[in-house]
């Protein structure tokens, strides 16, 4: 059963008793004035009733950010961002939510239909008042109980700061230090919320933390901060995003995700992101600049990143693994599509510090239209990473002759017993292949979909099952109109 | 079933087919033989609707419909099947997935119900058995790492599943040893029926010992210059194409 | 002031002091060329590690060395490497030595650039790049090899020998080589650079190679500079329709060497094969940076580079392949392999692809590691002692690279150099 249907049925079962709270519209809109300065940072911290240590933390990050320069080295071009021309806390709604689906852009609805998203979910995504009114707190309660039984904490970062401050203090900023890069510093100063997951020793999280996330992610924050901690022997699988195209008022998204895996722990983090890519001329799309890093602190720990990126005007993200613990494993599986005028500069960094650490990188880039797709990867083997192993496979598929596919791998090996293997290939959808499929009865669109999915197969099979199916459909839709 | 009248076609501006006339009645097997460069493969690509092969004149009627006006997948849905001479590879696309998708696309266009994975597998297993092909062929990528013989057999397997009304076999025997040839021929023969027709395109007579045609046509410089019964093939084998080419 | 800045200022001062004595000082076009280069060099300076193309190679040691030797020709005897073929052009400290050369039976024009400067207006600098290496050379070159092989002529094999004469003080020389082959002409050029200076020297050669339609140049380079020397070299080749450029570079000497090869496939149907081997022992740093520009359709390129790193050494390989939108049906392949023989060796590799055309076959591979344990075991299980087994595998690794060289003379010369290097390593290990 698709995750979406399960979600709604659960919601409905919970709502059978009826609700006290109506659906919120434009009531409480407290917001900070435009711009970014120390006062705004204080305002945010105060609004969230944060302890002193966290305010200090934010201010340090803010000072660091002021001293930094925006990076311009990625192979992406975009007009300069005015950081003072934005709201950093609760932007007022400029438009009222549509009253029914008939007010929604039919293009968007067509996409929802193709992705197989049921009507109710469509309404939810558009912020339309639903009959089965539910309160996010109530639904949260149901799942929370199930998780609490195991000792698992899954809540917002804000809640975690209040209820588990020692955990937050110990781990936040330990994987991505404030001064790590421009966007991480910005995020550390003004982050408003995000997810916090803590799985105690020896516990296997009994459910994919994705179903739950769907409900909570009605409006994704601009500066999200996520922290996932898996103690010794713990396992957890977390899915971020959804296949439905997400529009947002805010153009810049600069999230920070930190993962910590102790001895024998395993964290699987999957992302299916379909941010609004801008119109066919490339205007108005989302800029997605994210810092994601996982620390394999413990021996035999494992962190696995899987991503399907089909949206956003500009993507700049390098989910990375620091392989510290002996025998730890880092994996990166990625499909990135750029069509029309999209630009993606994405890849990974695998830093091997401990002995017998292993990393696998499989990156599939698909360029169509005038899209520019760059894989940028770093494999660094430190002198103590004896017998470390890396295998990288980087494949590009070009559709049409107006797009570009680029590969920029950095391989740095300081350990003689380590072995690094890197391979990159470029191909296109050959006419022979298309004709073969069509002669067998498949339409051109279906043929392209079939071949592209075949190309991405290795990556798609790493996704949690219910999303693999949606991801396949998503790939096909993203390439509409690109062939011929 | 198939009626070709005065068909002329060009490839990259060069005329290859120069007025082909051919009629293949329902239920019959016709062979097209000819020297290299005579236009055999071009004819099969034109019938299947491949881009780059430009029809400059003439008409092709398939089961009463104007074949040349149809897209490749529409021709497939109408019942045309081309067994390629050099089947292409589709990395990452599972053989079973591919065939089921194609079968269902064709069934859908005919208003028939689609098969689910289990139903398809059952059907596929049957065909594999009768073709003496191993079941693991279904799990492999389409033609990926297949030997020449395996690729040809994969084409016949698809033919068995899609049950076309008109099967065009483009030099199916090239690159096959006798044993593989027999398996392929057995497969083709098993699919012969009064409702379907087959067009066998070949350079050598050998295949026609196993797939015995009702009529044999000789294609030289883009035109059919002679037609006859199965004995014409043997005559060609004995004498070569020289005499016929000279006369053309 | 940083070392790089001092170095930059130092070379600029040197240029100011010498500009009136440099060859061609009375030719306005050459003066203008040199002045522009000086301006460019002043603006950019010696590249720091923050410049992407110089990320892995630090030029501070060169900048720090301070080269101040005046221009004096060395006319006496110098030790020359063993002769490979009869025809050879010899340069000592970057200046042509007619007495040590043998160009009399050569069926094409070959000689000293300084003696033919007048005719090179418009040609000199046409293919050189805009980077620091090239600017430095343009500023300060005195001489170099000029070669013109006329249409249809097979020039046979020519040796180009560059020797750095022994000196007490650090010195620098910047030869500029202009090689031109006419339509369907052929030439095999074997370039050897050696030195036995007591003081460190900087050898900064820049070659501009123009290959007309159908021409073929086989270019073998043996870099065997003195152990304390620095080499900053750049080769720029432009291939017209159907031309072929085969480059094999063996990098075995110098304390710090940067070997840049830029090849542009400007006409359809061209072929470029760039292969090489970097042999590094203790204390050495070698950087091979290649740039292959597929600007026209139907061209093929192949690159195979092997590096063997012993002791505390650092190897760098940066190979960029650009396939422009018009370059459909490109067939490009690049392989870069490194063997680390000791715990203090480091290899940095950055194979890059920038592709704008879709009907292309373009791939690259890179591996870095140590000798294969399975292979070692197999040899030992057959009775071969460990050290011998290792030697066999390293030799096999290197020979694989050299085997790609079609020209027998060149191949033998390279094989000899490789074996000599390995013997020396074994001697060090014993």
C-alpha cells in the first residue's frame, strides 16, 4: 500500500472522534522585520524560548557568517542573493490558500495525477481546508507513542532543545561546525526548525521515518536543521521530501543535516526532492544549497545517502561521510536530473580516516534541454586509513545536444594500502534503443522512461520501496518533452 | 496481409529502394534474398518505420491500413514485428520487465486486459520452455552481454510473446551456428499459422532449409527482379547472384 | 611578502634588467609580445594553491629559490646523454649549440629559433597559453628549436636535447620551441632534458606545435632533470583535420616538475594519444596536467598515465577533457593509474569531463593503490622471492604504459630509462 494512503487512513482513524481545533488560516502572524542582523538572531531565539547557551551558539555563528564570503566556485550561475531582502522568521502569507483544487494551477494538478497522488493529499499539499480536519499535534501523538515505547525520540529540533538539551548540545554542530561554510554559518545563526531523531542503544527503529514526516512537512522551512543520532547498535531509516512538486515563497533554501552513528549503528537517509525548478525559461525556481554530513564515529558503523534530485533551479549539495570508526562504511547513491535551464552541482565527499573503511559512490546524472549537470566528488584517504577501499561509478546520460554533463572528481590518497577505483562514462539515449522499444509497441515517452529508469536502476533500488515507485514516475515526468 | 506497391525510399539522400512491388497473403511465408547492398535491411526498416529512412514514393497497405502513415509503436500494435539483425542493448532494463511492458502496451491498444507480473511470468515460462531457453534470460538486462545467438533467440522469444500478424526476420541467421539456427527456426515454425505471415530476409539459402517459404523473391538494386517457389532459393545457391544481377 | 610574491617580483625585475639584451630586442612586435606577457605575469603572479588548476602543486620552493644568473652562454664541453639517432639538435641552458648538433642531413628545416626570429612574427605565441608558465617563458625566452617539415615529407627521427650545464649559482632558462608540420608530413621527435647542476635550476620550456591536415607527430619526452632542479613545462598542440599527435612523456627527474599538455582537435577526424609515466622517488613532486579539447566532430583521443611513487613523494594527475557542442561522434578515453610503494607516498588525481555534445563515447577511469596481493601471491607460490616478485609487477605496470608507444626507437629509449630508474630504486631499497 503506498505510504500516502496509509497516512490518510491513519489520520482518518484518529480523527473519528472529532476535533476541537479548526483549520488555521491567517491568524497569528508574528514576524521579525526584514533583514538580518544580531537583533533578528536574538528575536528568533527569544521567540523560541531558547536557553542562553543556544543563543550564544547562534550569535557565534552569525559573527562567523559576517566574516565569510559567499562561495562562487561551483559551476552554477545565479544572480546575486540579497540577504537583507528576506524575512528570517515567519514570513507573512502573501496569498490566501486556495479554497479548492479548481483554483490551483492545472499543470500542477496534472503532475499530481501522474504521480498517483490521491485528491485528499493534493488538497493537503495545497493547504486547502480539508473535511477530515486533523490537528498535527494529535497525529503526532499516535506515532510518538509507538516510538516512545522503544525509547526513540522523534520530534522537532525546537522541542528537542526544550526536552533533551544535553543531547542537542552534545551533538549539534559537531559534524558540521558553524564555520564550515557560508550557508552552514547562516543556517546555524537563523535556523528555525527541523527534525531531531535519537535512537538509543541496540534499538532498530520499527518504521521508516517518512510517513510521519509527510504530515509535518506542509510548509518546509527555509533554514532547516536536522540532527539524527544513532547510538551503539541502533538502526534508522529516514526519508526527506516528497515527489510532489513543492513551491515556496522563499527562493533560498539552506538546510543543514547532521548524522551521527556510533559503534555498529546504521543510518539510511533518503531524499526525494522535487523543488519547483522554475518555468521553462528558468525563472522563479528554488535555490537549494544544503550541507549534509554524516559522521561514522563508531567502529563498523554505516551511513548511507540516497538522493533523487529532479527539481530546483540550482542545486548545490554534497552529502558526505566522515569515516572515522574502523571498518565503517559510507555510501552515496544519487540520481540528478537537469532539464530546461536547471543547474546542478552535486556530489559527495568521502573522508577516510580509520582503517579498513569502505565507501561506495554511484552517481547517475541526466541532462536534457539546456540543463547543466556537474558531479563533484572528493575521495580523501588519510595516512591512517590502512586497507581502505573506495569504488566510484559516475555515469552521465545526455539527451539532446544543448545540455552539458560534467564530472569533477578529486581523488587524494595518502595511504599505500588503500585502494581507490573511479570510473566515469558518458552516454545518450541512442536512436536504436528508442526504435527498438517503439517497434515493440511502447510509446516514445514510455520508451524514454524505461531506458532512463534502466540507467538509474542501481540507485533507485536503494530507495525505500514505496518511494522507488514514485521516483520512477517522477523521472519520467521530469524528462517530458526532452526527446525529439 | 501485406501489399507493397512501387515503394521507393532513400537513406541519407541516396536512393536504395527503387520501386518494390510485393504481396504477402495471410498465412504464407515469403523469403527475400539478395546480394549485399540490394536494400534488404532498408526494406525491413521502412516497414517498421525507422527514422532516417525516407519514403519517396509508393504505398504499403497492411491489413487494409496505410502502414506508412503509422508511428512505429502503432505498427507494432497493428501486428508488425521486426526481428533485428543487430539487436541493441538496454542496460539496466530487465528482460522480463521490458517484454511485459511491451506486451501490455500492445494489449491495451487492442482493448485487451493487461497482464500482471505473475500472469506474464507464467506465459513467459511456457514460451521459454518451448524455445529451450533458460529461465535466467528473463532476469538479465535486455541483450546485455548476450552472445549473437542469445540475442537472436531473445528476438524470437519476444515474437512468441507478442504474437504478431506479420513477422519480419532481418537476416536472423547471420552469426548463428547450426544448432542455434535450428532452435531459432523451430521457434519461427512453431508460430506459423493461417492467421499470420512471415517475411524472411536472408542472404544465404541455408535458413530456408529449415523455414521453408511459400514464395521466394530476389531483391537486386532496390527492386524485386524475380520471384518463384522454394526451388528458386536452391537455384540461387548453386549459381550465385551474378547471373540475376547481370540480367537486372 | 609571500614567497610567491617575492618570486614574481624577482622574475619581473630580471626581465626589466635583461630586456634589451634578449634576442629580438630590436623587433617591435616581439617587444610588444614580451611586454604583454610581463603585464599578465605581474597581474596574476605565480599561482597559489587557491587557484583551482594549482590546487595540488605548491610553487613556493621555486619562488623562493631566487634565480639571478646573468645571460652567459656556455661554450665549452658539456656531458650529453647517449645518442639515440644521428640527427640531433642540442641546447645548453636553452641556447643552441651548433657544434654539438648534427642537422646536416635532415630533410626539413631545423635550427635555432633565435637565428630565425624574423620569420616567426604572427606564428610565435599563436598557440601558447595565457597562464603563468607561458607568460614567464614569453618574457624571458632566448632561444629554442624551430622545425618546419614541408608538405608530404617524412622527416624521420630527430632528437632534441636540452642540457643544463653545471653551475654554482641558481639559474633559469626558458626555451621556446616552434614545431610545424605541413600537410601529410611526418616526424618523430625525441626530446631529452637532463642536467647535472650543483645548484638548483629552473627549466621552463614551452612548445607550440602546429599540425596541418593529415600530419603526424610522434613526440617522446624524457624528463631526467637534476635531482634539485625545477621544471615547469607546457606543450600546446593544435591538430587540423585528420592530423595525429602522439605524446609520451616520461617524468623521472627534478625535485618539482609540472608538465602541462594542451591539445586541441580543431578539425574533424583527428587523433590524439597522450600517454606517460611518472616515476617518483623520495622527495619528488611531479604534476601532469593535461587538457584535451575536442572542438571538432569525429575525433578520437586516448590517454593513459601511470605513476609509481616510492619513498616520500607526491604525484598529481589532472586531466580535463572538453567536448564542445559541435564535437559529435567524439571517442575519448582516459585512464590514470597510480601505484604507491611506500607509506609516505601521496597521489592526487582529478580526471575531469566537460561534455556538451550527446552523441559521444567518453569515459575515464582512475585507480590508486598498491601492488595487487593476488598477483604477488601467485608469483611467490610459483617460487619467486618477494622482492623479485614486487619488481616484476612494478615493471609490468610501467611497461604497460610504454608498450603503447608505436615507434620502436622511442619505445626502446623509454624502456631503458624506466629500467634504469627501477634499478636505482632497488639499489636504494637494498
